[in-house]
């Protein structure tokens, strides 16, 4: 597993982050001469930094800062992926509601209900994290 790091200026603001090519102790020795503190960070923190979050350090604790704009963009991207998945599921089931579909009226109604539940996902859920796709009819 790749070890990640973040370095901070004396005021606690983010200086840089990346993959460790040397061990953490060596990097700390080099950077601290320039007044920069270096800390190991976990994969989630690294990913957040790559996603343009900011970070700060205080008393040795690295804190990821997610702005309202960043959170809104993340939320919009999550909804986009959900709509994409939903549209694919709708497309895959189009043939089941055609007049000549190989299903009886009860099955056709189950497919109609399933498809309506898919279309209602954006209105039925407040957060993309809460979305549960309906079960496909048998």
C-alpha cells in the first residue's frame, strides 16, 4: 500500500500532499528545515485532497475542509450517477411494457409499477446516499 503525506506551513495551511517516495522520517527531516510540518494521511484524506478539498493542521491533527461548493458538486455528481443508472434500468425494461410483450396483465402492471418507482427516485429521496433501487419483477 502506498503511504500518503500532507505537509503544512507554520500557520497550519496546506503546503502540498502526495505519495511518499521515501520514508516519512526522511521527508520530515527535509521539509522541517524549511519550516514545513509533514504528516501521514489516510487514503480517504488523500482522495479528498485530490477532489480539491482543502486541509489544515493543528496540534498534529490533519483536518480536511470541504466547502459548501465542493459538497454541492459532490452531491450533484452522485445524483448524476443515480440518474444514469436509473435510465439504464428503464432502457433495459422498455420492452416489458410494449403491447406485444411476452407477459400477462399482472406482470405488465408489476413492470409498470417498477418503472414508475425508478422514475420517482429523484423525488422520493432527499439524498443520493439514501437511494434504494426497486426490485425488478420476476
